C-alpha cells in the first residue's frame, strides 16, 4: 500500500481507515472519492465508489467503520449522508 495516485493501491488524501474481523483493511479517500480494500499484508483486493451524488458515489468521504456483521459505513461529508455497504464474504 502506498504511493500517490489514482490506481489500485494508490492514494490521494486517505482520510479514514477501518479493519474488519478478517483483518482486511479499508481506506476511504477524500479526493479519489472511493474506498479501497486490502488484505492484512497490504495487497489490494478491490475498490468501489466514484465522485457524485448517487448511490455508491461520494463527495469528500471522510470516515469509515465496519460493524460486527461486516457492513461498511462511509461518512460522505459534502453529500451529508452515511452510506452502508453490505460486503459479500
């Protein structure tokens, strides 16, 4: 994990981090308007999100959390909402 950019495993203003029960790491990025998921060794798994106002889109997301069921919650600051994503295991 960790260079600047828009590709898989790259970041522009990472702002929130959460870890699930399987030790996967989720990073929310303000300027790339997305969430990236990595395994516990830092290997890229997947990403989702884009800039916008629709479902699954973000406008300056800043916070992220995961509940005990594995649902991911993203605080989308400029859209003034919290989005919930059910992660398929």
